[in-house]
C-alpha cells in the first residue's frame, strides 16, 4: 500500500518538475550581446529593427535579458512624448513697396522708429504710398519673442498662386543676412481638392529681431493678412524610423480598382503612413488596409489623398497619415486612379525602449523569438513610478549598446510545436492509480470485515 502511495506522489510531481525547467539562451531564435558601461542600477536600450523582425508576439513578450547565470528582470516600454508646447504669436508686419528711388539695399527708405526693446513703434516708409499696390517686401517684427521660433505661418488674400520666397534676418535693420534662401508657399485648387502650403520651417536657425520676407506675388495682387511664429512640440521621444516597402499586385482587387500588397516582416508599432507616387505631377486617392496575418480579414485603417506636384522647380508632397500604433505585418493599398508601377509605401514607427536591471554578473545579452512563449511580469515599472524624478532617473539608468544579431535556435524556435499530451497521460495515470489504490483499500477492508463476521458467528 505504501508503494502505491509513493508511486502516486511521483506521478503528480513529474509534470510540475518538467514545467519548471529554466529558460536558456539557446531556447530562442536570435540574440545580441549587450555592452554596458559604468555602475548604473539599470540600463536602457533603444530596440533595433531586428528585434521587431525576430519576435513572434506584438508585445515582444518572447524577449528576455540574460546575465551570466540566467534571466534578468526587464521591461519594454513605449516612450510617450512629454509635450510642452509654447503658444504661437502673431507677429506685427509692415508692407514695403519697390520704388524707383531706392537705397543701397534696393528698397525704399524704411522710415522706422523703434523703442528701447527694439519693437517697431512708428512706420512711415517714404515712397511706399505711390506704389501701394505693388507690395513685394514685408518687414516682420520678431523683437517680442522670448524664444527662437521653429516656423512661420502666413495667411493672405487675393487668389491662387505658387511662389518661392526668401527670408532675411537682422538685429538692427541695417545689416541683413539670408535665413532661408528659397521656400515654397502655395494655394492651389483642383476639382474638390485643395493644396495649401502656408508654413516656412526655420530648421533651428537663429533669427534676429527683424525679418524681411520677399513677396514677388504682390505684383499679382496677393497681399499678406497675418503672420504667426510658432514652436514645435518639445518632446523627449525618439524620431520615427522609416520602413520603405515595395508592393506586389493583388489579384483579388475588385473590378475597376488596382491594389498592392506589402509586408513589414515584423511586428513594428506603425503609427504614421505615407504613399509615394511613381510619377511626377500625379494625384490619387488610396484606401489603406492592414491585418496581423494572412488568415485574418483586412481592416481599413483610413484613406489618403497622395500627390506629387512640381511647380516652378519646387516639389509639393502630401501630408502623412497618422493613427494609433498598429503592429500588423501585412498592408494593402487600393486605388481607382493608379495603374502600372506600384506606389511606394512608407511606414513610420517609434522604437520602444528596453530597460533591464543590472542583476547578477555580466556579460548581458538580449534574446528573442520563441513561439508560444508568454510575457514575464516585471516590477521595474513600479520602481520607475516610485522614483519618478528626472535627476534620479539619470543616476539610475545607464545606456546599453547592442551588438550584431546572432542566430541561436534559429527558425526552429519560431515554429509552434505541438507538444505531446504527456501531462494528460500522466494525470490520467495518476488518477487511475488513485482509483486502484482506493479500490484495493476498500477490498482489503471488505475482506477483513467478512473474516471478523465469520469469526463472530462461530
């Protein structure tokens, strides 16, 4: 009886023992060695594209960090932009007209009076009145700005146009230097579509107190009505990486439409999209679809009017499409207007950040790609919330660098394996053994009771 009980215990213990086998680096498809410096509590790594291609789960749950002896605690997080937007400012502006009697700069005497801060308080240009209809220069007063603007935005009236302007800068209204030698502004309409370019990107250039805008379209009656100086969102996030994909024709496109198929070959968190047309001076509407695998139905992600126009040597392209992050591998474009060569699909994605605790001895490595592997729970997020201090975070977190990708188990680790139902077999065997033990005990008890009854009867 004791032997049967011992066998039952062993049968139930075997599945538990097998399930608790520790993970090894060799269990994963790929890996990278990590290089760290200093003595930080934890280290961070911007995830390279190879990891998004190697993982099987959209949440990268089949990724682990190893030290010299085993897994180390880690966390994958998507850094959200910490926006601190400065409000835009309307700038005072003053029209200048070309005259026949010009000064050394080629323009009429400005006749400007400024106060002690540099702000323009009086403006009486001599000779401008006689040519008020031909305003080809605007003087912008940026002396009130506390910070360098990232862009200038213009509003106007007078009709459609496309023109190239120049922007000069000065601190004293006497010495000028070119800030932007050529920038395109435009207002165009075609059928039901509008193309409006109102903004000049200053590209981190230092501006003076005053700006001088060339305005050749003034000769055509286009007049400036407003000027706004603004700032880009101040974010602490990485720039989006770009996937440039070439499409293949989709034979299942509905009649009258052309469709193309694209694949990212990974679980990239895509949140921006653009379509590059193969031809110049082209315009086309696209419906955009995606799906996680080839068995799923297509899900519509939006629509995009794409154009590629050239006017006066300046190229105009459409704005990109933004949406919530999508990790789908397969994408599809559909259009009624485009035939022939496939358009290029550009997908923007924001790399995540890997944080891992400097636990145990190095060297450290990151491994990834294991079908069926579940994500691990991490306490690092709670630690970061409790120590949410910029100066302290700088001391806690150091930088890590990843080496080239190494093949470990390779493609075999990416395949879903059908495990033998040995656990069920052992469980049923254990239950059957238990039933037999109980039956044997009952039979033995029955025999003892019969013997006792027989003895009492005699």
